[in-house]
C-alpha cells in the first residue's frame, strides 16, 4: 500500500528504504509523444549455485542426497548481477539471434499446427524439467511436479521419443548419450534407464528394451547430424556393449535370431513377455543403426552380425506378428530363473509364466515407434513398408477417437468429452486381456506426435496433420496451457517429439558422414519455405519456380551431394551466384547433385540448385 500511495501521488517512487526487505518495486519513467512508442527493458536475473539431488527431486546414492551438484550457469557468472550485466551488454545480439530463429520457423509455409506444436514444446527445455549441473552435463526429469521434478534420471524410454535436442541443441543430446552409455551402462552392457546423481556411484532401474534400443538409434542420429567420426569412435565401444547385451543368456534375443523373445521392460512401466512390435521393431532399428556405426569404425564382424540379425528379424516379424491390419504381441511366459537379473523388476507381472499387463492382440499406438525413429534418423524401412502403411491406417481407424464422450478410461484423464485424440491401445478388433498393460486407455501427446509424424513420413499427410491439429486444439490456451503438455508431470519431455513433424513435412534429411542432404517437401505449397538444422549449422530453404535456395543463417552446411525435387528446365548449382561444378542426375521426380569437391556453405551464404 505504501508503494502504491507513493506512486499514485506523482507517478514516481520515493527514495529507497533504509532497510532492505524481500519486496521491492521498480519505476521507469519516460514521456511519450502522441502517436509515438517507447520500450522499457527490465532484466530479471538469479543465481542459485547449490542445487542438490534432494532439493530438486533427483535420486542420489545413500548419504549423497545433500551433495551439491550445482548449476552450470552459476559457474559462468559469479552472481546474479554479473548475469544481468552480461544480458544487458549482449541484449541486442541475443535478441537478434533469437528473432532470426523464430522468424525462420514462423516464416515456414508448413501448417500452423505443425509449427505451433514444435515451438510450444521446445519451451520445455527452459523449464525445471531440464537442467545442467555444474560440470556442464545436461539432465532431464520426465516432467515437473509443482515443487520438485517428476521421475528423475533422464529416463531413456521417455527421452527417446523427442527429437528437439538432437536438432536444436546437439551438444545437449550428446550429453544425454554420455550419461546413458557411461556409468549407466554396466559391465555386461545392460543400460539402466535412469541416471543417478552424483554420477558414477550407483545405478538405478533396470535395462529397458525400448530405452536401450532407442539410445542406440539416437547415438547414430547424433553422429549422422554431425559427421564427427572421432566422437563416434569414442562412444562406440559402449554402444557395442549395449547391443551385445541383447544376446546374453536370459536376455532379449538370447538365441540370436533377430527377434526379442525375452522379458522386455518398456515405457509402460511393465515388462512385455514374448515377441511384440513395440520393442521388436525398436530392436530392428538398433541393429540397423549398429551396422552403420560398425561399418564406419571398421568393425566388420559386428556389422555383419547386425546385418544378418536384422534381415532375419524383419522377415520373422512381418510373417508372424502382422495380422493383416497391424502388428500384435505373441505373449510368451518365461521361468523366472531363466530371466537375466538386469531384466527383472518389481513393476510388472508376478507370475512370469502366465504374465498379466500385456498388449496381446490390441492395436498399440506406438507399435511402430522404432520405425518412427528410424525415419527421423534416415535409417530406412525396418519392416515391410506396405505393412507399415496398413498399420498406420489401422491406428487411424481404431485408436483415433473423434470424440471421447463414449470412451472409458479408469486411469489418468488428459482429454475429455468432445475432444479428439489417439488413445494408447484399442481392442475394437482384438480381445482385451483381463488385466491389460497400464495406460492402455489413456491419451498422451508424445505418443500421438510419434504416430502422427510417422503418418506424415508414410504419405498419410492429411491424417497426420489432423492428429496434430487435434492435440493443439486441446492445448489452445483456453482448455489447457499451450506451453505445458502434461503426462507424468507438467512440461513432459516426450511431447518434444513434436519437432519431428517439421522434419517429416519439410522433407529435410542430413547425413553428415557422407555430406548428403535432402530437401524433398511432403507439404504442397508454392513457394515452399521451411527451416533446416544439422549439428553444425541451421538456416532456411525455399522451393520456387524450379529452384531450391538453401540459406545458411548460422554455422555452416557441408555438402557433397544434394537431392531436390525435379522440374523442367536447365540444371545448375551456384553459391552466392558463383557456379559450382557438379554431376547431376534426374530420376523419379528428383535431381541429385554430386559436387566435385565438398561444399562448405558458410553463414550468410546461399546455395541455389536449379533442377
């Protein structure tokens, strides 16, 4: 009241109080002429160097709960004043670069819902779901509760779905890989899916089949986006050990036939017993990625093994798990004494011979999650593409509910009444187990984004866009917070899979080791504009009147081959107007440019390909 009395009397605040308290007020004053405008800049800064596992809700070894693990920013600035001073001194540059990115994304001709979903969800990186410890390493909860984090450990089977960090902040993605293939992977190669802090003293959790295979695919993706063979060689032995764990006695594929029959802990917080598409196709993706990385590092024996298992496994899954509409699970019990100790948990079935909490012949929304991630990573088809397309059609047919008025969920409610959504599992065609797996009737946006993005990649553009539009209609600012897609906690990490929609519709792919780039949009717009990113730079590209213009706004783009849509007319390539030599080949509606020398298109430059 005293502040208000002072301010309303003459529009000013009086002198500072003699005693400093916890409440303060700021008043900036400026005369603004009629029709003019002015900006008032306030900088808020803070400095909290003493993060502990206990305070933020992270698991720690016994006796280390109060150990200071710190915050990285607190090592960069000694106090809040220095942080504010840095922001003030660099505000123009920081704002310019931020606006450059936001304008590049906003200026894309992709559907509004695709852009909104991507941008709204990468805000999660700025929430308490994520943090960097004093050593600079990146960590993530699954989500955020009101006062502490929710589900600590950079949980692999949750973070696997998201593609935001690999593309927007590749160094943070590599930090996640350093953790999962570091101490979290034990001497046998079992990757415990939650990291304990301080690191290097205790492991928590079990080996999750989907988590471990997804991390192998992500390791490939990180290498592919950067082309950094040195980094791959450094991490490769641990990635190899994680793959070889599959073949341990009592493990996921102990008979080495390319099929996961073993007990498979997964993101539904239970174990699936017997071959199933969710973990099995993930395994195929891991084998495919492992072969590529083994070839690159000269490990020909490992490459051959993974290639052979991949071929056997993909054939078996298509023959034995595809029911004509989608892929199903073959429930197969196992004697407890024959299950590897790293695969046993207290979260699933008590009776391992007749297990409960299974999928059975239900239509699972993320049965193709391994193929989804393989599409983003550029690993190609893991199972029959025709079966994939039919499965996506079935997910749209069975799992897609245009209204939830008649949908029953006895678990958490993330969508209600007249809202439209993809449910986790539908038993409209199959028989539901008496006790199905948890969450089967729920709705969670991260799963929806993965399935919808896969539809986009598979040419089901209308259906994929529709599913993403439905998500954003539920998070429209009136029904729910548009920057907080919840699952287990607010600002849930899995929802950062939304970035994949931009990748799928823009048709952008990059393979750094070969310097191969593709710009093949799936969204019809004239002209077409979108954003692109690698680990070394980012920018925009535009397709108009037979020419594709690739502009580098930050960093660089290294190119040996470039593939763009074909059009009638002359073929040519130029950087900033200067012609560059290339062998050019038209085929099946696209043109490949193969440059005589590697191009390094630098920041501020434009590569124009006329095809």
